[in-house]
C-alpha cells in the first residue's frame, strides 16, 4: 500500500542525463589535479628563474624558498610570531562571532532596532576598514590589542549580515508548525530560528575567519614587533625575499587550517545541510 | 421541557468545532479584503468534513482561523467546548485538541524523521525514551517504519507527508486540520494517501477538517462537503455524502459518485 520508493525519490537526485567520464570521479579528481598543477607551476617558476637569471632579491627560486620555509618551521622565534598572529586572529574572530551573532539575531527580530542601525551598518560596510588601522594603532597602541581589534572588525560584518539574513529567511511554513504547536518564544528560537540560521551563520564564519587573518596581518604590518606580518616586513627591510616567500607560505597554511576548521565545524553542526557534507 | 430536550440533545453530540458568525478581513483600512463573511459552522465528533471551493474563496483562511494561526476579525470560535480566543489571546488549552497538516510537509530539515515526528512531544517536555517509543508507534501507524534516522530530504513527497501527519497525531489531538495535504503529490500517490487517510480516520476516531480543491478527493473522503464561494468567501451549500466506509477506489467509478461530482462541478463553475 505504501508507494514504491524509487531510487530517485530516495536520494533526491535526478538521474544523470548523459554518462560522462567525470561521473563518479568528481570527488577524487582534485586530489590528482591539484598536486599536478602545483608541480607544473613550480616547474615553470624554477625554469624561469634559471633561464632569465633574474636577481634572487626580486624572485628567488623555489628551492631557496623551500629551504627558507624549512628554516622557518624549525625556528622557535618564527613559531612565536605565527602564534601571535593566530592568537590575534582567534581572539578577534571570537568577539566578532559573539557580538555578530547576538546583534544579528536581535536586528533580525526587532524591527525598530533594524531601522535604527541599518544606515550605520551600510555605512560601515562601505568604509574601507583596513584604512582605519592607523587609527586603531593610535587608540590601542602597538601591542596585540590593536591587532585583535582589526581582526575582529573585519570579521564582524560578514558574520552580522549573514546572521540577519539567516534569521530572516526562516521558512514561514516552519513558523506555522511552531505556532500551531503553541511553542514559547524561547522554543521557537532554540528549535527553529537557531538551527535554521546556522548554515548562514557558519558561512559568515567562513568568510569572517579569512578576513580576521587579513586584519591581524595588516595590523602587524603597521605597528609592533610581533606576528607574521611583522616578520614579513622585517624580511622585506632586510632584502630577504626568499624569507618573505616562506612567511607568505606560512600565512597561507594558517589560512587554510582555519578555513578547513570551519568546514569541519559545518560537517559537525549541520550534517543535514547540502554544504555540510556527509 | 423544550429547553431540557435541547440540552440533552446537545450533550449527546456536541460539536468538536463550533463557529459562530466568524468573519475575516485582511489588509489595511484603505484597502481591506473581505476574505470570509460571517460564517456559522459545526463539525461533529468523529466527522470528516471537507472544505471545497475555487481558489481564493477563503478555505485556507477558515482553516487557519480554526487552527489558531490567525485571529478572526469577529465572531466566536470554540474547540471541544472551549473558546479558542479570549480577549485577543489565543487559549492554549483549546489548541491542545488541534493538530495541523499543511500542503508542504514542513518537516525541519535538521531533524531526523523520528525527531520531527516527536518534536511536539519534546516541546511539551516528554522524556527522550518515551518520545522514541511514541515516534516508533506513529511511524508504524502511518506506514513509514524503518526511516527513523533519515533526513527529510531523503524521503519522497508522499512519505514526508505521512511523517507530517504522524507529527500532527503525536500528542493525540481530537481534531486534525489539513490544508490541501496531498495537493503537491502526483495522482497515484494521492490516491494511496486518500486511502491511508481514511484508514487512519477509521482507526484513530479523529475529527478531520480537510481543505481541497479536488472535487473527486472531496467526495471520496468526506462525510459532509462544505462548498465555499468567493468574493467574499461564504458557505454556498453543505452536501452530505452517503457512501459507507471503508470506501475503495472503485467507488469513484460508480454512477452515484459520478453524479455527486458532476453536480459539484456545475455548481463550482457557476460560483467561480
Ligand atoms: N495575508 C493576507 N493578506 C491579505 N489578503 C489575504 C491574505 N491571505 C489571503 N488573502 C486573501 O483572502 C482571500 C482568501 O484567501 P485564501 O484563504 O488563501 O483562499 P483559498 O485557500 O481558498 O485559496 C483571497 O482573496 C486572498 O487574496
Ligand atoms: Mg489555500
């Protein structure tokens, strides 16, 4: 009596129109092509440096960069700088996430608050926030605080706007279910609004964490004597170009680590969502 | 004497839903929409009442007012003898007797099927083990056992709607309100769901108010059909459907069934 559940109905995926050689390999292909492409690029880089005889002060070869990077990861001093950057990023991101989510939920739910704050939010979106860094240095000094604040300010806005969007895009039909069940305001928040908005909030986190690193590094460029940004400027001033590259690689790796951590968080928190994997 | 007689008559079969001069206006003062003009209606205990009418005639408005999702502009509405609205406040004791099913299953995508079905019980504070037992029984009842741990998106439309019905039944309300519950399903699944609903109706002894714009579905399911006409929405006529239960799909081929359908179709064309 139950209708026969067909495969298509189960997976919710339409049958493929035409079988291409890509079918079923989409997940594995990047694992092969990415290292391959990387190897090709490094090879081009290497031959260009060899053939052109370009000065290592302008473009060092990949071999020199690699050995400098290995030096870097063996140096305690470099790890201290990396640690400072990570610290500024994480603390800034933490506050951005906390304030962004709480304020976002309030703005999405309280109409007069939204009407009051919206012009300011739009205005601050438009201001190039990196341009404010010197001001933060004046206000908060050359220490870690100004870096934390720059990281936080940059991460804050995508988290805020995504949270507002998430809370506002809650399905009306889902709301009807909760209303018909006579759910309390808290239950509606905890059981409907929060899980509904979570994919949006995590997307905000994904953008926010990357911006937080940028904020921390830019903060370090401009002042103080700590962090990978500072190390980069130091290498620049000493004409140690291959060390600059090594620091850049280190920064990128940290960026990847953070980005993938959020990806992991998505898998954990929203396994039901299409972007949550599984 | 007369009063005494009337009283005992009311005690014998009190309506589970009673609408008195229920009226609904939408919109602003300068652009009001008269969705439903003053309407009286009783739904008996254990009755399957179908609201039928062209789109825009106020079926959804009427059902959502009964379900407490929107407030009537005026009139009085009682559920199993209790006022649904008092001083502009929705009364939660009256709501406990109502279960709602919508055109979309409206399952929460972040909850497993089992957790979706037991969501009302969770909101009412039932323990996790008791919820699980209850959810399993309900899934058996609506014919989706074995899908406990699946995500809603992994189920077909018909199965999702079964889960939605199970959710509405979870806290054992006396009344089930359904707004075009099978409107989004294909014809074959729809037939199956109609039979399934009749089976549930016969085994659970609920009163059901179901909205549809399918005439055949209305005649197949209903004890009584309330035909609504639009602009403004109002009751055009109420038709009692004589067929005994359980009804089978073959009933739809009989001359008597066809003649009721035809009569309704003619009237619908006139009022649309
Ligand atoms: N929220 C609303 N605001 C204004 N008008 C509405 C609203 N909901 C429904 N209406 C109007 O009320 C009338 C009845 O609508 P509805 O109850 O949805 O009819 P049905 O379910 O029979 O199609 C229609 O004219 C519709 O446009
Ligand atoms: Mg409708």
